[in-house]
C-alpha cells in the first residue's frame, strides 16, 4: 500500500486548460435564391444491347432459357412449368 501511495503522490496533478474566450459570430444575412429554369430532359436513346441480351420495354435484359418465358409485369424470366408461367401461358 505504501508503494502505491508514494507513486500516486509523486504524480503531478493535471491542470485544467484555459479556454480562450470566443467572440460571438455575426450571422450572415440570407441571400435570396435565384430561381432556376428546369432543364429540358433529353430522352435517352436506346443503346444496342450486347450479344446475349435482348431489348424489352426499352431495357436491355438477358435472354431467358428455353424452358423459361418473360413475365410481362416484372420483366423477369419465369419457368413455364411454374405457377406464374402457367398463368401467363393461359393454362
């Protein structure tokens, strides 16, 4: 216990740092925003798809496998024998 007490007493106490007094900053005046005219959006030109892909509703999508068909609502490939595929086929 004595050794610990000696070490603790030998340490200098940290002194609190003096904070410089900050001057209050003046708030900048709000500038009126200039109204911008909306830019005319250019229609995206259909780019040619890479070879294993097909254009569907203006999008490049991969080709479906022979046992699959494209779901018209989502654009995804679904199995012909599945529930959604059978509904699309009309069976």
